[in-house]
C-alpha cells in the first residue's frame, strides 16, 4: 500500500464531497473524487485507490452496482469499500454489504467515526497487501529453491556418473568447472597402466565362484584404493585386469611419476595379498605394463550405458607389455623410461616382438624406486 494512502470519495452531493475530502486530507490522505457511479468506476480504474468511500444513492450507476462490479474485477483483488447511506437500518445497507461492501457509514457522517473506520479499513488493507507480498515472495523463493534443487540434483547425478571413471577429487573438480567436460572426445598425451593377475585363469577354473569373487573383491579393493590415492583415471575392469591412465581429464605435470609410483605400490600390494592367498592354496601374482603416448579419449557406448575409453596405440602397447611381464615384473616403454629419469632403478630386457607392432619394441623392467 502506498504512502500516503489514496482514497476515492464517490458522492453526487458536492457538499458531502467537500466535507469528506477536507477531513481526509487533514488526516494526511491523498483524495480523489467522483460525482456519479460511472465516474467512480472510471476514476477507480485510473487511480487504483487503497480505499473507496461509496455513496449508495448516485445517478447513472448506483453505489451497490459500482461495489458489485469492483469486487468482481480482478484488477481490484482487495480494495476495501465503505458504503455511505442516509439510513442505518435501510435495506440499502444490507444490499451494499451483500454486494461486497466491507463497512458502512451513515449520513450525516460523524467525523470521528469517519477517521476511525478509514484507519481500520486501511490497516486491514495493509495486512492483506503484506500477506500478498509475502505469498508472492514465498512463491519466488520456492521457484528459486526448485531451480537450485534441480541444479544440485543434476550436479549430484553428474558427479555420480563421473565418479565411475575418476577419483572423487577429479569428479568434483570437473563439475565445478575446473576441467573441460571429459566425456567429449578429445586427444591427449597420457600415461597408461595395465595390471592383471598371473594364474587367475587356472584358479577360476578350479575354485568355487564365491571364492573367486572373494579374491577379486580383495584385489579390486586394494588396487582401487591405490588408483584413487594417485588420482588416476580407471578406464576399465576386465575381471582380474585393470587399465588406468594419467593426465586426463585433468592435466598433471608428473603423469609418468604418478604411474610408476602407483604400479610399484600395486606390485607390493599384490605381493601381500598373494601371501594370504597362498595360505588358501591359490598361486596368484601380478604383471604390469606402462606406456606413454597420445590417445583419443571420451565417452564410448550408447544412451543409458556409457563407458569412458581411451583409444590409441599407447593403450595397446601398455596392454602388450603387461601381457609380456613375468611374475612381479613392471615392463615400461622407452618413452616412460626416459621420462622417469632418476626416479627408478630399471634394467633393459632388450627388444620385444609384440602383437600389433611391426617393429620390435624396447622394454625395461622396473626393479624398484630409487631412494
């Protein structure tokens, strides 16, 4: 409600209009006037008053008809109307209240009653406007909240999807905008690691399925913890095999170092597990391979079932080195050996003839980390 409140005085008697206008202006109100029913309707639509003093007996359109039309007009959701009549006990008062009038005054209008009724109606108007404003504000808040919840749900869904492939830290970083969307195909130099268990096929043939699943859970839990700790990207599980790569989706300056440190920790972890498995009659050991090179990376699959994959010679090389690795060996390519520098104690095992490669490939076995 505006300040000062605007009041429409509608009466066909000029003396009544002057008296009401003077008294209301004296009390600080903004007053507009009309001298018949049609003019009252026109002025009401033009000025949108906060309160209307409406004489019942007026020419052209009487006050009861004016009241009924204003109360049925959506442009006036709540505008209090005080009916003014010459007789307090007349049927006009009842008709005016039934038409939607909120209160009434009798002529001659008592000035104290006038001011009291006006203040009372304006308080009700102010309370109504406050409730309406709060309702509208609540609706805006709800809409904003719904939008925020929708965004947060979408973000949680995306984080959950990304955590299938990346460490939680990387998934959160991607969602916050700290990295490009990795699911879009892109080309990048990566360091790829393959690990699998030697002797697993024979073990799976003779062991019960529950026992095989138990061994895999132990193996995946230990290796998975190392992948997450190194912030590597898990590309796939293939039973006893795992493929991990570094430098995607977030570029890191030490991809080779991370890969080498993780594989050494993996070898040590499998050695600890192997001692436990040996007590249960299972001979299982790890072989690992590392290669460095460019790959095309992105989402592979179809809607509802997507995987994150890397395609390129580097992945094939890492896989072939892993396949050639003897028990406990970590075989690395020439580029990994050169990038690792003084980090590793490694020995050359000569050149290997690998499937899918036309020329022999130089390979090195990582014996340990220096220092």
